[in-house]
C-alpha cells in the first residue's frame, strides 16, 4: 500500500485475516494488530468520497471499531446472510451471518446504488474447482457491495486479497482492482481464478508484482488482453 498514491482509491473492500487456521470463527489479537498497522495507509489512499467496507467477526466488533474510529467515521453495518448452511458455532447455537462494517472519511458520503442492508446469498462449494482456501467468500454478495459503493471504471483495492473474490467480482462489473496478498499459495489461487479472463466489449490488463522482504519490487509479470 505505501506504493499507492494518496486519495487514489474509490472503494476498499476486504476481509482481513481474522481467523486463518483457527477452528473457531473469531478475531484474534494478531488480526487486530494487522488492522491497526494497516489503517493509516487505508485512510491515506482512500478518496474523500470513498468507502471502507470491512468483513468482520461479530465477536470483536467493538475492538475493531476502537481501532478505526480515530481515522474513519462509522456509518452502519450491512448483514450478509447465508441461507443454505448452518454456519459456525455461536453462543446461541449457530451463526449464519457476517457483518460488513461501513466506514467513510466524510459524513456526507453516500451509497452509489441503493439496496437492502441485508444481502442474502447461498454458499457454493469450491472443492471441485481445483483450489482450496480456508474461508473463501462468495462472489455474489461481494458483487452487490461493489455495485452499492462504486461506479464502473472505479478503482477498488483489497489489501488482504486471499482467494481473490474481490478481484473476480470487480472484473465481472467493469471495475479496476488492486489486490495485495502476502501468501504465495493464495497468489497462485488468484492467478488461477482471475488471470487470463476475456471480456466482451472491453480489454483487460493483468499485472502481477512480487515484493521482497525489503519492500523492493523483485519481479514483474504482465499479461494483457
């Protein structure tokens, strides 16, 4: 993110690494520390009219807000409701929803396209798609969020790209997207899912950059269509 220009991004949509490798769906201390380190750059690159959408665990909702409230203005939650799975264990039994927390830099910021504050979706298995990821997000609900909070040709970033759902949804909706991911295995999944796709009526350029521990760019591979 330090390589991105100030106020160059229209929307940040991301699911930070709250519980990778854990059996319970929770926000660990490491996940909170990661968000705390990232928030300055998140604020810096976002346009004054832009939005930050954070896929959040309900268990540490107030901890997350404590981290972000010094920089961002909280607007409201959006509920992603999964209607075809029991979900994770919760204190009352089973959890079938996730929260998307909407933050802005200006209180005047509004949605681009009005929609319900509950997005209902069905979880689809990825076991037969040739890749595995601990907690893949569904393309449908992320597509709805992108439509609500951005316009065609806008720039969207996902600083914790994971399996690439944000990038895939952006491609389908005609948005530009920058995804950042530290795990090489997940980068391979993203390239497998997202790179080389052709679209009717428009060109797409794919660029993959690898940064070393010293933050210097060490390799660039480009594919253009």
